[in-house]
C-alpha cells in the first residue's frame, strides 16, 4: 500500500539522519474506502492525489505547530505492506480523517518512492496558511480562503536521492 507521510523539512532531516520514518504507530494518508467514497472516483491516480493532498494539509498542521520550521510542506510517499497500515473504522466518516491511516512501527526511509515538497516561492502563502489554520478550523471563511491558497501551489516531486539536498536547505 502506498502511504503519504506528512512531515516538515526538519522532520525530513531527522528521517534522513536516522534512516527511518516515524516511530510507530504514526499517521499517514492513503487511499482508504472512506476516501474512495468521498472522492467518488475509481481512477487510482486521482485517488492517490487526493491522499497526497490530505497529507499536505497534515504537513501544514505540523508547520502551524512548529513556528521555527521552514514554511514548505513535505510529504514522503512510501510503500508499506498492506497489514502495516490500518484505517480507524470509528473515524472513517469523519471529514477530518479522510484517508488517514496508522502505520505500525517504523518504516525505513530507503522504502520511500518519492518526496513531495513545496517550491521555495510557495513559502509566503504556506506561512500565511499555517498562521490562518486555527481561525479556519474555528469556522472563519476568510481564514479558510487563506488556508486553501496553499493548495494553489503544487508540491514538487523529488527522487529520494535528492533528500540530502532538500534537508541541506532546511537550515
């Protein structure tokens, strides 16, 4: 199963240093039955993009909690055995948990298929979105508009061999 792990650049640097993602169980995003039902598509590429987008929002939440992290969303795509990732059936229909899975144990970073990171020119919009997130969660439509503005920036695709270069930019 392909899962999308939300991180920050410092989190990616730590994963690169240790060679592992998470210290299990940890939250990731995947094509779950609830995500399929919500997205109403059978196109696996569209569904995986939806899971990636959910992970990008989770990365934004991590940035909101870490004001010192560079304002670039980070998502690592990694393949794990099906039995290693499970969706919580009690949260399956919760809109905030669409696509959310728990990955048991750690996952070697070497298993990563790719890394998705905002371009440097997205930092201002991502910073504004991270700052607006609490108000958006409280129902402020203007703040939600700012948060949605981060989605105007596509995450760039990087090969795993490029991780040292990415984390070198993490400061």
